[in-house]
């Protein structure tokens, strides 16, 4: 893939790539499919039969189930072979995360262990720390946790009060403080704990063992969902942490925390994809069994609309996830070629795509919330019963909009990170935006009677990007450095950017797929793409106009409004029939097979 064009994070706003440049799920190799099947088999045989017991909750059963996953090697997919892992690509890691995402609260415990509980040590730790801890975390001999949040430090993680002071003999850091909302708290053997050394302004990171004297774990919190996962407060009272358990350099903890959060966000996108597919399967199976007025409810137009919309959002999310996952793999290989070790090369590669990570986190978690809500609605009264899987899925879904930075924070990050990357010189965002304002009356790229199907879709995407740049330019010009305080406008811009990325990723995927399988094989995928782009145009128009009236008025507002209207114009078509065709395939297959 190194010979193919790979964009930098956020660069998609000003540049294009070809379908040949991206990876799509239809290109999984045999080994990747085998790993996904192993994860799927684990859920079927080891998890689903006990899921009610886990949610009782039974945290010891959860720990035992995690250890079974470790024995099968599922905890080492992302880890190099020398530490007991399988050294798989990032695409493969994301496929495993997607598959495990159908595992309700188990997926939360599993991902906390394999991701934020293990990878800070793998990516930032030294060789001694990797040998002492990562090898045991890979096998499941140890279970990991990640301790960042405090009662007064949530989204503002660096405001944490937990403190570490070097002992007089210089052999230990004496740790005092409190952490909350810690996943796996009551059975984790190791904790990645963030604290400030002495009066440092920024955090440092430590490996703390639960067995260290002075570590006290509260009883588990009673939660709305993900009841099977252990979530509790942890207190540290004069805990003696060996100096050799400092991860990375002093003061590097804040960077570690931010980088790991980028990783958590992008993998959460894969997790919710798996949960979405599970909810769709539950929806269609029920619709194909439930009769009303003497017929199956899957024959009703309103149900078909819901099923099709579930599929469309899931397909778009999947397209975007594996597009950027392959970009991460390419970046990791570049980092290694530049001299970085595997750990640093991996986390720097993942962190590079911070804009896309935030997009996947927000779009994915909100797509799942929509999909599982519609799943409950399709089930009707039964959907509200704890007998049905969708009831658990509905409750478990809600946390995803809070995990790994709230969606409000991540919406702001989408815009802020893209603009900062542009100012660093990664790409010319403001220059491209400035050029657009010269001739607003002719800003939209016109249609061509000779344009093919994908040429037309690509033209729409180019116009959508111009609408984003136009709003960014106007807002930046008006508010300058105070734009960060205009969160409503930033939210509008973020929503526009997310629509662009999802639509473009899906255009590229369907186009590439047609090249692989022919036009007849992708007719249904064109239906998905048509509806996605049609709806994206409307969402971009609304968000763009909402934003522009916040920073301009009068004649200038009218000119910008007209420009955004023209940039978001797409041809109409029969969306009802397209959705019915999508639903028909789902109903016939009785499961998600897109």
C-alpha cells in the first residue's frame, strides 16, 4: 500500500484520493476472516450463554471469561510476538474489535484490558516493563485497567489532583489520590495510573499493581447499562510505586493519555459497528417472526424503512472505519522505517489520525444509538422486556457517547485538530478556503451531461467540501482566536465534516467494489450510496446555514446562504423504492450481509 496515495489526518477536506488508494472490508484475507470467526465463535460458545449471569452482575465470572479469551490468544492480537501476541495489523485489530463489539458488557471489559489497560505499557514502556507486564497481560494471566478520570477531572484530564512524591531513598514514588469510573477496577491486577509528580503542571504515568499496600477499590457502581463490567472508584493512600514503574519520561503522562484516547476513540468506532450489526440482526429476525394483522411485520413499509436506515448508517460507518484503519497501518510502517520501535511507531501512527478517530467515535456512537433505538421500536412492547437482547443493547449503547471523551468534546476536536494540523503545514486549509470566496456565484462545480455515476457522486463530495471550507473561512475571519468559544458554530462545522467523510468513504468503497465485482453486483450498494449522499446534502445545508447566520447578516448572509444552497444541491430520486430494495435483501438473508 506504500505506493498508493495516503492522506494526512484531516487532509481529505482539501484533497482527493482514488478508490484504488483505500482498503475496503471486501479485501480481508483468509487470516483476518479466521481471526474474526474465532472472536465470533467465542461470543457464541463462551459469552452469550452466560450473558445474563454476567449482568447480574458476577464480576468473578467476567474475570474468568476474560481469562478464557486470553487462553485463546484473543488478548494478544495487537501485541508483537515477542511479548506473547500475534503482531497483527491495525486493520485486523479493528476487525477483532468490531466482532467483539457484539459482546455487550464483555466487550467493554475486553477492550479496556486489551486497549487502554495494556497498550500504554506496550507503546510507551521500556523493555523491562514490557517483559514484566505486557507478556502477562497478553495471556490473560493479568487483567489491566486505566485510571485517568477523577471526581474533579473528567474532560479536563490534566486538572487531576492525584500526586506522586519521590521517596527520600529515591526508590519509590509515594502515590496519593482518587480515581473514578475505572473499568475492570475490582478484578484488574495492573493499573495505568496518571498523577502529577511534586508540583508538575502535567501528568506522569505509572504502573500500579492492585496488590500494592494502600490501593483500595470501592464496591462497583450501579449503572444504567454495561452492568457486567466492573466500574468503581479507586483510592491511593501512601502507595509505594517502584521508580522503575514510571511509564515513559516524567511529565509525559498527558501526552500518553491523549494518544491512548485517540486509540480508544478509533477502536470504539469499530466496537459500535459490531454492536450495530448485532442490533440489525436482532431487528430483522424479529420482524421475520412477528405477525400483525395476519402478516409478518417485515412486509410493512414503515418497518422496511427502519431496517434500511439501520443498514445505510452501518455500511457508511464500516466504509470509513476500514479506510482510515489501513491509513494507520501505512503510517505505522513509515514510522518503523524511520527508526521508531514497534510501540512508538504504532501509537504515533494511530495518534496521527486524531481527526478521523473523533469522527468515528461520534458518528459511530450516535449511529448505534439510532440503530438500537429503532431495534427496540421494531420489537414493540417486547423490546422493552428484559427477555429480549435489544433491551440490554439499548441500555449498553448509551455509554458510548460519554466514553473516550464525550461526543461534545469530540465534535470540538474534529474542527480544532483539523485546523491545528493545517496550521502546522500538513495541508493548506485556509488557503483553499480563501480562494472560494472570490466568486461565490459560481462556487459550485456544475453538473456535466457526460459525467458517469461515480463522477457525479465525486462532484457532490467536492461541493460538500467547499461548503465546509466556506463556513470555516467565514467563522475564522469573524471570530479569529475567539472561535474556540463559539461551540455551537464548531458543532455545525463538525457535523458537516463528518457527513463529508462518511459520504466520501462510501463513494470510494462502492466504486472500488464495482471495479472488483461488476455493476450488477453493486446495484444495492448504489442504493445505499444514493440515500446516504442525498441525506448528507440536506444535513450539510442545514448545518452550514445554521452556522453562517451566527457570524454574518444582511446581504453577505444572503450570498453565503445561496452559495451553501448551491453546494449542497443533489438530484432527487425515489428514496422509498431504494430503501425497500435494501430492506428486501436484509429480510431475505435474515441477517446483515452487506
